[in-house]
């Protein structure tokens, strides 16, 4: 009852804010993969010309999203009446005072059916972006069609819809009633796309940006790793063009695109190694894309550290086995798995393909092992999820310098205590 009261009150504050400040444009981002990267890239691109409001992190639930929109911190003690009274006072002030933003970029998440449609009861975004339709929270959704129906609902209550053409199949079009929709990505089927000409670790991708607003292709470069990392970038391009940016603005904005911590971030490892830190979270589509990126890089040794992919429900076994089947013994010196699902399902499939496989109960043990087998010049991919995997702590053990710890995810005092408690309870697996 208390939670429902708080939520309804927050939603009323959001309605009142946009009623008072109708000039503020709202952009919302949802989808199964890449939400935070997409949100961050959009905010960075638009900040060239606008005052942009965006909260760091993934405060995207029915309770936290309204506060993200209002730019108010989520209270540490959610059971404290005093804490919520402080939040309410801050919300009233936001409504009353002159606005400090022109655009708000907000991530929306969904763990159960009905959560995205509920956002539509009080939000009317100018642009809604769907980053992809892949398996997530399958214990509640049950099928990919239900996931698609949930995520794409957001397009219907947005003025303009943008959909990642690469990771959202056209077979789900029946779930959308909004006719004002465009697509983005790297596939030729997308209206807003990046066509790759070349790639290097030093320069990233060079190529051409193609968009309906451009008479000709626009040459540009983007310093990211992995073709799938270009998709959040192209979402930012599409949004910026909807806001009237010129081709020169786009090229300049792309120069400022930076990798989000824990998402395909290149870090220097010990002994002249290269670490691909993709530890923020993991899903089947993202894990497959990260693995293929690892294969594309020249190195005397490649190691894939793959953590369990959480929240897949009944699809967990098949999705982990599928990823294990993509592990190529000709391209990988070691496959290191972490977590129960990865150890039970991914590891046997990779071993059956002929890969050298080692499994561990936690990231600290995995990091110690990788450190012992990592050769000079190796490239190591670390891909894992948040809950009970925490491969950023394995990454930390392999870094060239402790100064780069600040580039890792989940390093706050609260997170470090959570991880310490977890590691103390786990023991070595076979």
C-alpha cells in the first residue's frame, strides 16, 4: 500500500512538471539490450546544443523512473517516510522553479508484463527508442513475442518511434500502431545507418553516415569497438537529426562519443595485454556480439571469460548452450565460465567443440586463473551479468594499473560490500 501511494504521487508530479514545462522534450529508451549506452550517447550528442537532463545508472523502474525524469536522487532508505517527504519537497520545487533542461533522456525498464504500458498512462514522449528485442526476464514473459509486445508498446505512446533494425525483427510490426516510425543500425534496411569502411583499435570505425535528411553520405569516424556498439551511436544520430542537427553537427558529435564503463570498454592489461571490459550485464545477443568482436581482433592469444546470463527463465539452458556452441577452439585459447548456469550449460558445449574450458564459482577465482595463463599480447573478453557474477572484479585483477579501477562498474562502497559478502560465500567449482 505504501509503495503504491508513493508511486502514484511521483507519477502525478511528473504529469504536473510537463504540464508546467511543456517546452521540455522527453526522450525515452527501452529494449532488451543497450539501453544505458543508447541513453548516454543520445544525451552526449544532444548536449552540443541543448541542456540535457539524464541520470547516470539504470534507474528505470516504475518507482525510480519518475525521479530520474525529475532529476531527483532515489532515496537510500525507501522505507523512510522522512526520506520520501524530502523527495516530495524536491519534486514540488522542480515543478515550481524555472526549468534547467531543454531535453530529458530517460531509460525505461520492464521486468514483468505490463510495466512499459503503465508508463504510457502518464508519459507522452517526443521520441521513443527501442534498442532491441531479445530474450530477457523470460521467467515472467515466457516467450519472445511477449517481450516484443511489452517493449514495442512504448512506440505507441510516443510521438516519434525509433527502432534498432538490427536487433528488433520486422515480424513484430503487428504490435505497433504508431505510423511515425524510423529505424536505425548498421544493416542496409535501416533508414539511419552507419556503413563501415575500416576499423582499427586506435581509430575505431570509419565510414559513412546515411540518413533521410542527408542528400549525400557523410564521412565520419566513431571510436568504439564491436559493430553492435555502433547501434547506440546511430540512435543518437537519428534523434539529433529529428532535433534539426546539421551534418556538421553530427560529425562533431560523433567525435565526442565515449564508451560507457563496463560496455565494450578497452582497457590496458598486464604484460601488454588488451582487456575488453563488457561486464555491466549480459544477454544472449550482447554476448554473441562481444564474442564475435573478440574473434575479429588479431592477437597471439584470445581468452573468453563468460559469466552466466541472468533472468532467462526456461530459455536459460538453451541460450547458454547456444553461446557455448559459438566458442571456437581455433580462435580461443581458453573459455573461462563463471556462475552456475554458465558452468552447467555453456561450459560442456564449449568443451564438446574442443575448447579448453575452466569453470569457477566466482569472478575472483576466475581472475586469478586468467592471470596465470594470460600470455604477452593476449586479448581477453570479460562478459558477465550483474547479479552474483561481477566480472569487473576479475577485470580488476588483470589491469595494467590500479588507476584504471575507476573505469570499472559497481565500485561504490555499497556495491563492494555486496560483492564481498557474495565472494565469501562461494567456493571453487570444478
